[in-house]
């Protein structure tokens, strides 16, 4: 058993991949509690997809996967998040309509840009579904720095985010700068998505944000507990997914997401007092 | 620490002068509303669905800006008064949210705690005292969705107390409660009256409005009447306020009104300008 666990660790890329998956799993899951509580899953998915043209431009300029992908993604992600925030704030379009328009348009632009390269399908696959085993030491550092920053902001503004999410009316009466915190949260989501991209890719990042937090919401009644539970689920999924990928030989990003999804389904069926089976048994 | 606007103690607690509020469509939600509230009085806001009851509370709370006219709280413009406690309609709250009763009450302290500070012993003491005043200290650790409707209302009153509110605005707090739960809330409001808390309650229950409040306010976008039940609930006013929702029969012993003026969820779908 120990050999089974240690065997993959002889490869440096596996160690880096595991570290990245654990960090991404934790940061996505903790921030994801707000995504779930505030009903922002569609927004998260949209920002993840809208990052693609930023990645593509960085890729084309940088001349390959060693280019400044992170920064290209960051610019596109934060820009999209602010753009959606501004359009839906105007009140003439519903938020999900604004998201739908921007998301599809940006994603199409990204695919179009990448289609101009020769390695079209390989490159696109990495962007879409992640390439956690290709994480470099520099990538790992960026992930650690920005992940820590997001967690720090969540702790520092804990009570403000809590009030704004639970009761925006009270937040307004108490003169909290609600718009500032709303935009800050959008930017934090965008940053988190960008650090998650290399692990699970554009198409699956939303799962890292939403699924562990959704499972945790079935298992906890207090926000700090929900955050800790989600973080544990996210980190475990990252590790278990990579081992699955190593031994069963499936793509790493989808393997991580499938572990998350399996945990969610277990919680959905078995959660004390909220799970499906509990309800059946009580009836 | 965030300072509230100064208070002029000689000024009315709340004063609206010719206030008009419009929806995004340009249609008015309130039109030319003027009145004053005195310290410690308990006022009911009544009117048909869509009459602007919730809008009126939000304008006073400073959440909605008036299109024209002025709103003053203790002589200074609305907004910036953390002395206003607001109890939202039950349908506006996410009861599955993972917070406990005492955490909801603690939210009332947020502005007084200040940035980057966590709740201290004094804050938790205030939370405890506020819950004791509404007789909810035994359920402090429950998740808010586990409470009954009346208990939920009491938690939000406790939050206003923790906020050190001097004006309490309550949006349909009595809707859907059984009589004992309603009585529990009135018992708390009686205790608050002793402390000179000014209370404005929107309700569709004309009977309770007439029996249990000092004055009542009849709205249909405009203020149709503001005074004692006998002054406000006249046959003519009720016809104006409720139209076909209510049948008013003028009998020799006075006017008889029949009708169901319910319900919760009033004005939810509208976008305010």
C-alpha cells in the first residue's frame, strides 16, 4: 500500500502536480462557498471560459506553453469579471444574459486565436482540460502567492463578505462599501480561476469552485465549517484524482473533477438530515 | 469606527417631505408622500399589494433614493444612519444560509466593530443581551432555518437591538404567524416602546393595525390617510385604497369592510430606478 502511494512520487512532475492540485483544491473550495451561497456558478463558468483569449494571446506572443500564460489569463479574467459586473449593474440586461453574451463571445475568440497555430488540437486540449503534470516550479510559485492572497482576503474581510452575502440590505444600511466588496469578490473569483486553469482547464474549473462547496453545504450549518469541509474535499479530490490518473491512465483534470463529483453524490445521498436517503428513511 | 450622521434631538425621528420614488419603467412607486414620526410611537403601514409599503420602508432606510423630495432621520438626510434597524420580509431571506442565530445578531455590530476587527467580548455580550430581550438566548446556536417564523422575526429584532437601532422598520413581520407568535412580537414591541424605540410596521392585517398601533398610515402610492383608525379607516378611504379587493358596506352602525388584502411577496419583481 505504501509503495502504491509512494511510487508516483519518484517523478518530480508528479510531486509538483500534487502540490498544485492541493493548493488549487483548497483555494477554489474556500472561495467556492461564496460562489455557491451567492448563486454565482454561471458567472464562475463564464469567467473560466472567457479567460481563453487571454491565454491564447499570451501563448501566441510567448511562442509556446512557456509564455506568460498566467498573466494573459489574469488580464482576461479580471477584465471579464469587471465587465460583467458593470453591464449587469446598469440594470437594462439581466445578469445571466450579460454573462451569456460575453462568455460565448470571448470563448469563440479564444478558440479562433488558438486555431491559427499548428498544434491546434493538442494546445486546445491542454487549455480546455488542464495539464497539471506540466506545472513548472515558477507556476507553482504563482499559484502559492495568488492562492495565499485570495485566502488572506477571505479571512480579512470575513464579516463584510458574510453580511453582504447574507443580507445586502443590512450592508447598505450599515454603510459598508457594498459595491467595492462585490467587485473585489468578482476579481478574487477571476484570480482563483486563473490559478486553477493549469490543473483542470477552462472547461472544468467551475467544478473546482462549485462541487466541493456544494457537497460541504449539505454537511455543515456554519460558514467556517463549510469552508473547512469544502477545502478538505477539494484537497482530497486533487490528490485522489492524480493517483487515479496515474494508475488508471485517464486525463488528470477530469479525474480530479470526477472524484469531486463522486464525493458530492455521496453527500447528496447520505448527508445527515439533508441527504436523500435520510429523507426517505424519515418518511 | 464608522460614525453615523449626527442627530438633532429636537427634530422629528423621521420626516418625509413630498417624496416620490420611481421604478425603472418611470412608473411611480410612491408619490408626494409627506409625514413625520415622533419618538417612541408605533405606526402601522397598510394598503393593498403594490401600494408601496415595502418601498416606503426602503426609502426611510436609505436603501432607495427618492426621485424627488427629502427624507430626514433626526434632522439629517437618509443614508448614513446606522441607527435604523430593518427586519426584512421573510421571503427575502435565504434561510438555508449557514449562519447561527447569534451570528445573525452579531451582524448588527459589524459597522461598530470596524474594518479588520473581529468580534470582541463586548460585542458577544451585546449579542447575548439582545437575544435575551427577545427571549431567544436558548436557541443562540441553532442554524436560522431551524426556527419557526415567529422566532425568526425575533432574531431580526434582536439584530436591530445589537445594532443599537433607534428606529425599527419591519416589513410584513406578522404575515403567516399564528396568534401566540404575533402576541410574542407585540410583547417585545411593548418593551421597546418603554425605551422610546420608534417602530414602523407594514402589514396587510387591518384588524391588528387598528387595534395594536398608535397610528396607522394608509397608502396607495399616495398617502391616503395618517392618524387614528377612526380617522383613517373610513369607507371612502378603504374604497380608494383597495378598490375591488374589498367590499365596503355602509351599515347604520358604521362601515363594514370585507376582503382579503394578503399577501407576502409584495413588490418583489420590480426594479427600482
